[in-house]
């Protein structure tokens, strides 16, 4: 919608109404607009402009009130052409800089980002876990433990170190494990984890009769280690602050909110929405029904993709009521994505 689609006077009144509704969540009447808009016009003129905005689909009148609230179309016009973005607060930027430390693992950074988004914006914050194909095997080490147990040290994406214990059918010496790790690293280092798993299974299945026990042991150890890695990647995204949505919900919105929480558990709709965001550049804003799913009818989702300097790894964002403080939320989502990308690129 072009900025000139409505008059300057209508733009000022719509902007004032949306900002006032965001602050207190109540329908806004013409008398209130007369006081806060600062326009040298009569109450009758304001009523006429509001009626015109309602006819055009930018406002609606709740049946219990003479005031008006923005529609999705009204919010969209506000966000696209009338919103004045605020610079992130110094305190918020300092918190992001301190917590999104390049020395942290990818998992720790994702957890920190989701918590920071929730705490700073007072909405629900979420960050998708990097896709498995984006995780590359850098190095593996096998160390013997008591019994038929082996400690696996797995280095992923340069900085992330994962430790786990696997059980084997027979004991191995330290030398045997060191040689097995050397073979795995020579054959698979630098490849995506899911590709490594597929290659190992293929080699074990197709060449079992031809490979010697030395290679067979190495492949079996690697297979067990990556089986556990796949189990550890079960979460598609991390979300923090769902309870904050309860605080902003009215009694009428509670049934819809329950449906939204159930959707969080099932993940499908939200993951589809986030997948759309990973293919876009910069901040994306889905207001109510724009998300394409009925469960988001009363809510907005603000997202931005993050990367490691080479490719998009995932998306982060916040979920909150349609009357969220977009002027504050949008720059926080943007700077968080930039700082997370920077941390993952270092």
C-alpha cells in the first residue's frame, strides 16, 4: 500500500490511533484522538475520517464499544509507511553483545538468543536450531573407558564440542581407538553430518564382505556416535517466554491462545512459517492472518534469518499480540540476528 493511499490527515490519525491502541489495548474513540493527535480539526471531522478509514478496511468497531481498533490492513499500513523505528536501547545491545559470545557453542548461542529476545521484547522468543545439513564434522576422537564403553569427543562446525558415551560389543585399546578416529577423520572430516551418516551406512551395507575388521570397527564406532548425535538434534527450534503471551491475552483471546500453544507442541504450522522466513532477506513481519494460519489470527510474528557468513543457518524472532511495540521489537530482532550471525562467523 503506497503512503499516498490515504490523506496526510488520515495518516496522522491512523498512526495516533494505532500507537494509542498498542499502549493500552482499548478501542480508541474520536474524543481521545482529538486530545492526542494535535490536529486543528473538530471532533466531527475526526469522526468522518475514522468512518472513512473503517470503510476502507483499516479500522473496525468492536460491538461493545464506540471506539475503533486497527484491522490487519491497518496494522500493515502502519508498519509499512507510518512506523518510526526506534534505535535499540544501549542496555539491550550490551546484553546481546555480552551473551552472544563467539566462544560459545552453536547450541549455547541459540539458547542465549531465544532467551534474550524474550527478555528484551517481553514477548515469546524463538530461534530455529541450525539444520543438520549445515552441521559439519570437523574431528572425532575415541577414548577408552572401563568395560565396553568409549568416550566420543565430536567437534562440529569448528567450535562446538560434544561429548557422549557409546557402548561397544568388545573392548578396544587406546591405540585401536586412536587409529579408528584417524581413519574416520581422513574419510569424512569437513562433510555434513547427515551425509557422513549416509556414507557410513552405505559402506557398511554394501562392502561389509570386503572391508577388513579394522575399517569395520571404525565405521561401527562412527555410526554409533552419529546415531546419538541425531537423537540430540530432535528439537527444531528453541522457544522461551510462552507464558508472556498469557499476560497480554484478554479473556476472549484465551481459547485462541490455547490453540496456539497446542500448535507450538505440534510444531508443523510454526515451522512452515519459519521456513518461509529463511528464504527471505532481513526482517519479516507477519500480522495476524497474514501468517496463513488461523491460530495466528490474534498474533504477530517478527522474524529474521541468521547465518555463519556463508549460508543461512536458521531464523529467529518473536511472537506476540498484534498490538506489540513494533517500533521496538523490529530493531531488536534485526540486531539479534546480526549479532548471532557475527558470533557464528567468527
